[in-house]
């Protein structure tokens, strides 16, 4: 390196030398994740309380406005629109942009659609829209109302992502779009779910809030009684629940389908569903109802048909005409999406920056404050325009008063602008306007029109100045604008009437679905590979039945369709299986493990119908056991209920007064049943003592009747006197009597 300061250093400095920093990994990850979270919250998932839009929706509407796609103009290809949005304002995937635009055009998703779509934009069945190259779109009148004032400096603009264009930060919003169309989204650590409402009612609430800024929440709820979904339906929540949800910004609202009974004559009837809950796909609903019929979850329902065309018409046929329609629908509300819960969560961005869970009053207040700011900015913008125009008009009027001299100056002077400024005390703007005036404007009539325009603009300026100086006048102007919007989109407009009925809570009593199951005898067959089925009637248990190749019979029992079947597995768990849910006997059945969460390594030990009040002896291979009541076996979930700890061996119904146990060492022990404890869960107590091996079988007997077993040839043998094997529980026992089965099991 040279010592001379005037000689440049030949080795340039390393640009990264001073940019390297060291910080803990946890802090680095935390800061970056926080940045990502804030970006998601503010720029993607949560809507702005002022215009109710997310950035992608705002950019779509603004891009369509720039393309001049007015409600009365021509349609443009959706591919062109999504391409412009992506290229100019929203640098994300065109599929995401098109999906967002398609939703704005769906009348079953938006209470007041903001895009007028032409072509296939999806349907309530859940079908996707056609590709963007096949559909066309333009703005609706509602979307125009949201953007009214953009050209009048109503809102701030910001540079787009590459700085070549500008986009609005928020739209002027002539009506509370957040409440009217709703919004939903999932951010990082927070979510939003705002239902749509009726515009007429929401604007009425705004007008009341203008008159009474300290209005109570209960008063606002009386004006806005609840959401108004585009698909209609009946809201069955109490007024207190709805009021609490609007007061806190969070709540759960119950929405049901609208239905009616259609008389078919001769005592026959059917239920017709004409409106389904919001965001429920009709095709999925029909599939669910068909599954309910197949699985006999609601036995009084016989058939379901979709007769929908432009409107919705779902026909539900009862099994018999003696069924009560209210009871049928109450059962279907419990097991299908004919009733859903809408989770209200009004988590929105206040002023576009701060996420907050707002009450109904706070959301309306944010909108009204925004409208006041828009009004002030538009008024100031208009005042500037009036001032500029008045300046020009005053110059024109001076020119008309001195018309001959002005013409003479223009004809003879080399620099007419300077002469006119000096002689008539005109401004640069006025002189330019005079010099650019057309000859036809020199008519006498034109002078009269100029004076009239000057007077009108002067009066308008005075009115605007007076309004800007008076807060009361500003709110009066906002109320007037809201009334105009209400007249355009409210109850008197097509589609403006309330669609969702506010019903009464607690209309339907609890229904016992099990009581609806028709009681019929069945024969349940379980194969070795775990396939289960139910054949109609009580067939002989040893009758020949077809199985899959490599499979064979394992167990067959008689039961009824109203029974709950108990499955006892080697893991010591009891599983509950409704008999009416079993597949029919025409096929090979279905795998049992698809109906319950039975592990692959846990074999089925026993299968029997549940009977209230009965007791059962359960025992493990190690020789431990206890008595369990039937009520302690029932499982409420597919995962079953753990009862016996350890590897289970058997489950026997308790009868008689003694227990006979036999070990793998062929030693038999008989002891009183009273020596076994009754438990709900556990390992149990020792049944028999072994040096080697474990328990082989156990059975409950009546001591006075002795012990019976079946020999290989089918002959039954008995041992009436069991005094030789009688002892205390946990004893070793004595060798089994002569002729006892070689497999050490009580057949």
C-alpha cells in the first residue's frame, strides 16, 4: 500500500466487510417472522374497516376502472383483467387473482356483487369457474359507488410495487362494504370472519349513529337485527346472543336451511328445501344426505332428490306419512349441513394499520370517519377547481368588457401576452385562456353564460366553505349521500330486500335418533380378516356364507338393528358400533377397522350386543381380571374406551355364583364370584396362580349345576360335583377332570 495520500489504493475495499453482523439465531428468526406476519396481516388476509376490501380486491376493482369497464360499457376478457392486475399492481399468481375476481362476481358468495361476470363463474354446487380466457367481466354499480371520488383526491395514493404507477391506499366507499359483503381470511396468529348484512339496515344504523354518536349497542342491533346472507336461510339465534356477538365482535350464529312441507294429496307429503346455509356446497350437502340415508342415521328419511334449476329445490321424502316433519328436519339439522354455525369474528384493520376485533358500533364509526375525511378532501379539491375556473372566468369577463382593445392588441402587438398583462392586470393563466379562446366564443350569448357560470360557481364556493367550517353541515351532507346510496341499492332496488329470516332460538327439542331406528332382526358376521356385515333376519349361525379368497368365518351373532354392538379387542379396549350402521349382507361387507380406530396389531376377541344392567368378566393372558358393568363399556368415540390394562384374553357375561378358570397347565380352579371386584378400569386381581404359562379360559357358572363341556364328537359331558376344584381365588387349582377338551377351553 502506498504511503502517499494522493495515490489511490489499487485494491478496492470489500463491500461486504462492513455489512457483516452477528446476532442470536432466535432474534434473527423472530424479527424476520414478525416481518412476515405483519405483511400477511396488513397486505393479504385482513380487510380494511373503511372500504371492507383486501389489497387484491382493491387492485382488481381499480384496474377494471382504469380499463373503463363501467356497468353500462362492454365486457372484457377476464384474462386481460387479471393480466393487468398482475402486471401493474399485484405481482402474484394470475390464478389467485382470477379466483379472487371470480368470487366478487358470484351472487351466492357476495351479497352485493362488485363484478358483473359473463360466462361460467362457478355455481353453488361448488364447481370451479371456467378458465379466464373463456369468461368476461365488468364492474357493477356497487363497485362504481365504492370508487366514486377517486379522481377528486378523495383518498391517498401510493406507488405500485415497481414505482411506475400509483394505486389507491383505500377506496372512498359510498357504503359500508365491510358489513354489506362481509369478509373472511386467515392471517398469522389471527383470523377474520365478517358475515354479509343488508345494506338498507346498515345505512339506517349509520344514519342513527350520525344523529346520536353515543348510541347504545342494543339500539344499533335493533336496526341491524342480524346478518343477511346472499343464500338466505333462517338465523335461529336468540336476540341476546346476536347482541352479545355484535357488542364484542366475536360470536357463533346458527344458520339453517329454509324448508316447507309440500302436500302431495291422499295424506302424502314431502319436505322441500329452497334455501341452504351460506357457503355450503349443494352437491356436498346432497352427498351427505345420501350418506345419512345409506347409513340409516335418520331412519325416517327415505330418499333425497335434487330438483334444482336456477333456484334451489331439494326434495326430502319421509319413510312413512306418519312421520312428523318437524321431527324429521330436527334430526337432519343435527347430522347434516342443513344447519351450520357461522363464527363471527370482526377482526379488521383500523385506518389500514392496526388490527382490532371491533364491535358493530366501532366498525360503523370507522366507516363514518372515513366518509367525513373523503367529504372534506373532495370538497377542498372542488374548491381548488372552482378557484381555478373563477380565475379564468374573470379573465374572460374582462376580455368581453374590452373586446375591441383585446382584438387590437392581438392583431398588432408582437408580444400580446405582456401587453395584456400590463394593461388589464391579468394573470398568466387568464391571458393564456383569452389567447386560446375560439372566435365563436365571442358571441353575446357566450358572455351571458359566462356571467351565469361565475355566479353559480361563486354560490357553490360559498356553500362548500360554509360546510367545511361547520361539522354539523358535514354530517348532514354525509347523511344525504348515504340516503342517496340507500335509495339506489336498498330495499326498493332489485335484490335489496332482506333474504335471511331472523327466527326464534330453541325451536327444536332434542331428538333421540336411536329411537327412530326400526327394530329388525339381523345376523352379524365377522370374518377372520376383520370384514363385517349384517344379514337380514336371524340366520342359522353355522349357515354357509361366502367370504373373500383367503378369508373365512370368525364369529356370527344374532342382534337387532337397534342394538349397540360391543367389540372387545386384545388391547383391552371396548369399541361401540351401532348395528344399523353395518353394511348389508349382499356383499362381503366392509373392514371393521374403517368403522372404529382399531390398531392393526390388536385382534378382535369378542363381539356381542350391549345390554343395560349386565356385567362382564374380563381377563388378561397373565391371569388377572375383574368384573365390569355394561355402562362402563360404552364408548362415545371411534377410539373406544380403555377398560382392561394388559393384553386381553377374554370377555364373558356374568351369570351364576362361581367362576371356573383353567390355565395353560390344564389346572382347573373354581372360586366364588363374590371374590372378584367390580371396576371401571384397571389391571384387576389375580384369578389363578401359575408356575409357567398363563390363563387359558374362564367362565361363570352356577355351582349347583356343575360344569359342562362339549367333546370333539359333539357329545356333551358334565362334572356335577366340583368340590375337588373349589378353592380361593388366586389358588393353583387341580388337574382338569378326565375328558376335558385338549385346547383347555370351555366350549
